[in-house]
C-alpha cells in the first residue's frame, strides 16, 4: 500500500520530467524553486544524463548545493565533470567537509585531484585527515564543523559565537566545550536558552560526556545514538582531544547501511553500498557467485553421505522422499536461532558471556519444537502419505524413523544456529555471515547422518 | 571485538552491582548521580526484583524520571506497583505524553487504571487520543509536546515563548507555526538565532512543510527522516491540523524495530518487541513453531514428487546424492534475489512499477550464475566424485543431468525470488515473509520436477 503524499509527490515529479522533455525551462525553474533539496535529488535520478547539468543550473543557489549532497556518487561525478573550476569551487564552498569526503571516496583519481585543487588549503588538510581514517570508522564519518565554546564564556557570549559562526556548522544544537583542545563538557542550545544570559558555560555544561574514539566502528557510533537519544556525538582521539562530531542524520544513514549489509551477508551476498537499481548485471553477479559456488561445493559432504548409504537406500527408496522435508525443517530451525542471535548481537541485546544461558535456552526451545514437529510428521506420514495416499512402502516404522530424526535434527540445528554466530563474533568475524546458508549446509550433513543411523537401527537395513 | 569504552562502562556497572549486593547505599547514591539515565537503565536491568525500588529511590530526581523512560516495560510495571500514589504522580508529571503512552500499551488493565487516575485531566485526554490511533501508526508514536508559534510573532517573541514553555517540550529546535490549528510553516531555532530579533516569523518560516498523516505507517514516518535529515516531523490529521510531532530519537527506535521485524519475518519467526534475553522459552517457541509446522507440511509436495519418481529412482540411486546440492543451491540463489528485493522495497530503492526491468535483470544474473555453477558442478561431479573417488555409477551423463538441472534451477530460483516479494507487496502483504524459507520450499519442488524430467530425458530412465 503506497502512501498518499508519496504518490502525490511522485506524480508531481513525473510532471516536472515532462517539462524537461518539453524544454519548458522557465516554467521548470519556478517549480524547482519550491521543492525541497531531497526531492530535487529524487527528481534528478530520473533525468537523462545529457539534461542533468542543464536542470541542475536551473536550481536557486541555496537549494543547489544541498541537493548535491543528496545525490548518488555517479550523478555527482557527472555534474563535476560538467562544472567550470569556478562553479566547482562555489559548490564545494557550500558543502560540509564530511559530505565532500563522502563524495571523494566514490570518485576516480582525476576527479579527486580536481576537487582538491579547488578547495582552500585548510579544508584540503581536513579532507586529507579524514580520508586517512579507516573505512567505516568514526573518524571517516565525522564532520569537523561544530560549535566550540570555552568554559569561561557567558551564555550571552556563547550565543554571540553561535550567531557568528553557526551558519557554517552542521549542527549548532549541541555545543562542545574544550580546553587545550581537550573535550571538557557539552552544552545544548536548549540549556543555553533556558539559562541566565550572564551565567558561565562552566556552570551549566554537562561534564559527563559520552564520546567515541576516531577508530571506533561506525556501527558502535550509531548504537550510541539509539541508546542515548543524542542529536550529535563528539569524536575524540586517544588523548581525548576533540577532532569532530557525528550528527544524527549521518548516524541514521550508518544504521541503514549496516542493516542492509547484515541482510546481504545473511543471504550470502557480498555487501555493496550501491542501490539495487543502480547496480549492473555483471556487478550483481560478482557479489553473488562466489558464495553460491562455495556453498555448492560444500554440499559435496551431503552428497558423500548419501553415496555411502547408497546400497542400503536402494532397498528402501521411500526414505529418499523425506530427505527434503528433514533438510528444510533443519535449515529453518537453525535459521530461526541464528538470525535471532545475530540480530541480538548487533542490537547489543545478546552478549557473548551469556553463551551458556543461550545454548540452554535454545535446547529447551528445540525440544519443544522438536516434539511437536516429530509428532506432526509421524501422523502426517503414517496417516496422510501412508494410509490416505495408500503408499504401501510407508510403514509406521518408516514414519517413526523420520519423526525421531526430526527431533534430533531440530535440536542440532538450534544449537548450531545459536553457537556459530557467537563463535564467529568471538573470533572477530562478522556474525552475520553465519546465517541461513552456512547453517543449512552444516545442518544438512548432520541431519542426514542421523537419518541414516536411525534408519539402520529402526528399519534394520 | 568489544569497544574499550563499552568494556569500561560494563565494568563500572558491575562494581555498582556489587555495591548493591553489599548494601552500600550511601556510596551507591553518589555514584548513581554521576551516571547518564540510559546507563542507569542498563544497570537496573541486572538488579534483582526486590532491590529495584530501593535503587530507583536512590536516584536524584532529575535523573529518575528520564531513567524510567529508558527501562523495559516489565521493570516499569514493577516500579509502579511499588510506588505510592504521590510518587507515581510525580514520575508521570515528568514524562512526555508519548513515553507514558508507550508504557501504558504494555501494562495490564489495573496498572493502566492507576496511571490514568494519577494524571491530570488534560494529559489523560491526550493519552486517550493517542491510544486511539492504530498500532504502528504515526499517531501512536507521536508526542503532543511541541513549540507552537504564530506567524505574526517577532523572533524575539518566539524566543520568549520557547524560554517560557520549552522545558516541557520534547524538542524545541523545530518550531511549528499554526493558524486556526492548521500547520502553515516551520522554523528552526537555528533560523531564529540567525535572524533579526525584530523580523516576523511569517517572513522567515519555511512554508514548504513535509508532514505525515496520523494514520501513516510508522515505517513511512521513519523513512522521511532518513530521506530529509529531519530532527522532527509534524503529524497532521486529514484536515491538515497539527496534532503532534515525531522526534528523531523515536524515528531511530522505529527503524530498528522495523528492521528487527524484517529479520524475524525473513527467518520465519513471528515478530516480537521483546529482547531475546527477556523472552521466555515457551514464548520463543510460540513465535517459531507455527512457521516450522507450516513449512514442514508444505514440504509434502517435494516428498510426493520424489515418491512419484520412486520406481525410476530405484534403478539409479546415485541421482539421490545430488538432491541436497541442487536444492540448497536453488534455495540460496532464490534467497539472494528475494532478500535484495525485500530490502530494496523497504528502503524505497525498488519500486513495483519496475517489476519487468527487475525480472529481466534477475534473468540475466541467473544465466551468468547458472552457467558458472553448471560448469563447476559438471567438472566437480565428473572429475572429483566420478574419476577421483572412483564411483562407477557416475557417468558423464549423470554429471550432465545435474549440471543442466542446475542452470534451470538457478534461473527459476532467481525469478521466483524476485517476483514473490513484489507480488506480496502488490497484494498488500509484507514482502519480508517471502524470504528464504518460502522461496526455498517453492524452489525445492520446482527443481526436483526439472531434475527428474532431465534424468528421464538424458538417462532414458
């Protein structure tokens, strides 16, 4: 179900596209001036390459630069290549340093060189500093444009400073108090507004400051926002010197990016930052094929288990009919446990030190699930497959073999499912790769071993 | 790899727990006063039930109420039951209405009655209004405490009003301008700070306001934050009357909640709001068993397909050995496509109208993947399983049967994988349920049909 306002916006953007087709640029210019930058960026996504610079130049200045930050790297690059040096300089002047860095990270070397050539020396130095931090670290996503106050300032002086320099700051609502570049406190504009204009910053600032380190993982940074409800978080170096801040809008982007990465890893896809519709066929293939190959080859074990049982199986082919059911149920049981644990780890709700408690809980859940599935499969096989469909090969003993295997398989699957992600985390890997596909492959092999052992034992094969 | 600051905080909280054990309440009181509310809530999670009211009463007043909002419903309820009416009234006075509503939604009727009895008439009316909105709608997550300005006010007057009423507002940074309760504009504190104190609000406000409707889904609300980088979004009724706002911290909670729900649905688990460690064995079982049962029963089809081929299979049991590999690879291929599409839909990157383009893309990716997997499986089966392991049953014809089935299976899987989620969305269901488990079950049956047809054809069975 699509949202009404959404539909109306989409329709309006469609109309604007038609104006572009019809070359009605003066009408278009007026209409564009009334859009929000994020909506302009959405419009530009559907504009043909050749029209992009023309339409972009129709934008009023105050919208243009902000629109630029909302655009995809590919279109940004295209625009930059159409810019004169003067235009490029003007656009870069309007950007926050973190947005420039985000952009640079996606550009080829010659474009980067041109960008750096057209920024002033101080900004260039900041850009180089930020580019130096490891990918996905707090340092790489931070911005250096924040309000910096001193403890001896009065509230009135603080407002003076905010009014003076605030327009170029990414946020003014959280201000940072430093002494010799060391972070000593934070104060919000709300605190300032509610305080006596003559009081000292030192008296109203919060000194219990939560900060992150430049090298902290961006996912950890985003978690702090969801825990403390911050609008911004300060980033400090090893000596507690303030080097930048991360704002909540960037934290949301990080959260969404990390969630997407987890989804992709769980589905055995190499993560990518690119939206699906922008990713080429060949690129999509490259992200998927290595895992498919790896998982296919690892299914060799299941094959070998079946082959080793081949002679006996020839005498009781009916057993083959239940292999998919056993394998799928095992896989699903394992996925349920592994996805729950992976998500819990990523939300910080599950901790490694609880591993024994978790395994114990999963064993009990597994037994409950196993018993129900076991009884259900026994009745289904014996009554439906056997009596109702009249398959004479299906004896109660066959049903018993399957249903007993079921309970063991489910138990193994749940334990493997909750253990593997925690083990991965313990060894420093991302737990998300230990999701359905790997769990399934492991559980498949184990459940077949159990199945054939049960069959040998109960059916005396 | 755990974060250093995190580890230090955890250790500090451990020490505080020891202080509680040792009944060192006066030392504890001092230490608690230095914690942030979110950290106190984290501490309280591990405090024994009987100690909870004692420790909570040690908190300084300004921390206590905020800590309360960070706590899990179960502990909130426990505290309320230990509160006197006076204490309860004091705590409720400090809460924002949206936090009170969140709490009420999780409480049994008698506790709700006591809460409502201890709130003033106006708040009680607001609570009832909010409770009236459907679960997961914008109305149900909004707060009614926002700064409301008039267009004829001057900037100085606006500051006066913010100073006067701001302390009780959930955010003061985005102010809403109304006329006859209709939303006519927004103005940020940054705009106000940078404007001339004598200018009119009407002259500096932004009139192109993005708002959501009370009945909009909370996921849509959260998406607006990630699109427009808002700190708050206004919620209006059908007549564009402002009824509340949603703040960015609540939007982050919604995002995380919705992401968790998607993860759970994709793993065939009924979603729950409760953290894993707080969910009982029986409750966890109840969330998982219906889907396991359903999926197990639906595997009946695969069983029936094998049974119908049983006679022929008896003559060529070696074919059984490759069933798991074909099924797993099909399942994995399908999951890759479905998870990509489900995530794209939820991020708004993939739209229903692109379905044909998407299917065409997936077909091309499928053919690329299929050819590689097909050649790899042929070589693996013929050379490794056949010649190297010396299995005489494995002829090049058997390898050819498997490898041709592979290419067809992967293609079917990718197409089914991308189509089913879009179909679900089109019919108004959540696409997330069309993930791995359902795709796998569907693809299993289809791939077995292809396999046996290939076998009949190539091996002349």
